[in-house]
């Protein structure tokens, strides 16, 4: 059985986090979601996978060239502008049965168990389901027959339209998911997943070669390569400071992206600072607010999501 990985979505509700890159390339504790997905497939014994790409396809290809050294043979097919159902149908090519993973989630349920359950019954689809979700999870096995009665030109969503209808008609079964599952579709979900991985999945890192003299750093945290955390800074537990970032002072509770600069007296309160952003002194970022890539925020600015403040790139 081959795998299909849907990794071309823009992630509109994650904006501006995905203004310059697809959701599959967002980083959790120093690693892109796509790489977590490929590790999960490799652990389950998959040897071949089709990546359904679209938005940011060049970035996906570059990431794989630079960072993926696994054993899975990868193929890429462009499904830009297609719904998830259309993308899966296209990426199946000549296969009669595939496992599909929507690459905007982190899941610890063993994939080999899904395969075993699917092979034990005679339906067209088996999908994971979690009580925390109001629809099937983005991991499912399906046969080509599931699409036979559907109009290929009609855009439909696999977990919102196709699978629920198939369950009603007896053509699909839902398998109760085990372990952790989080669909990362909002900044809040991104930060909650980050915290779970730090507290429960042993993803914390604090490189010893970094000099954090005079800084207060909680545990667990993830601090990447070539990070500078200056005296007087406070990095609260559950936070990530990604590679080459600089924290000159103030408090960080959330995510600070690659190459970002957080100046003295800043207060990052459960917020996301995307790569290359610069926050001048005294900036306050409220809960689940987002500072886009390469944005420059002037001193004493207050950014609050509840007031509709989401700062795009190059502001």
C-alpha cells in the first residue's frame, strides 16, 4: 500500500503564519510538520509515498532536498486549486487503495493498527476519529470505489463531506483514535500542539553551547541553534525559540521564529512571532496574536488578536 500526503494547503485560518509557506512547513520544536509525517509513515513500514503539493511546492521540494534522508521513495504531484477529495483522487494515480494523511496534524496513533482494522472488514474506507474533533481525523485508508459515484469536478472535503456520508451509508468505518491528535489550523492549535510536544513527547532542547547567563529559562523549552538569550530575559515553560533568534530582554511565552529579534521589555503572551520579524522595545503581543514574517513592530506597540490585530509581512 502506498501513502498519499496532502501538503499543498495554504492554511487560511493560520494566516499570517502561512502567508509565505504552506501549513505543512510550519515548525514544531525545530522540525517541520511534513518531516514528522514522513517519520510516522516510515515507522509504519511505508516504502513509497505521493506528496500532493500546491501552494509553496518549491519550498516543499527544497526542504526534502536539504533535510529528508529517510527511506521512503517520494513522488510529487501538483494538485493546486483542488479540494482534498480531488487531490486524493488525483494523487492515487493507478492505485486501488491508499493511506492518506492530511499534513496539518500531529498524531501518535500507530498507523499499522489502522491498516490491520481496515483489512479486517469489507468497506471502502477506514478513518481515525477522536472525541475532541467534530469530524473524522485527517488520517484515513480508502479504496478507489469510494469515488465511483462522485462527480470529480465537484470540490468536496474528505473529512467534512466524503467520509461522514460514507459512514452513514455503511461504506466507511471510524476507528477510535489512541494517543495524541491535534489538527493545526489556527495559531491557538499550533501553540497548544507545541506545548503538548514539549511536556509529553520529550521534544525539549536547550543547547549547552548557547550562553544564557542572567536569563530565567523555564522547563521544558525548546531553544534552537545559534540562539542568543540575553541577561534579564524570561523564557517561560512551553516556549520555543527557534534557530538564530535573539531575545534581548522581556518575557516570551509562545513561539519566536527563525532569525527573529525580540527587544527589551517586550511581552510575548501566548503569541507567535514568525521568522525574521523584529520587535522593538516594549512591544506587547496578546494571546494568540501573530506577527508575520519580516514584520517590524515599533516600540510600545500593542498587538491583540481580540481586537483583530494580526500583523502581516513587511509591515
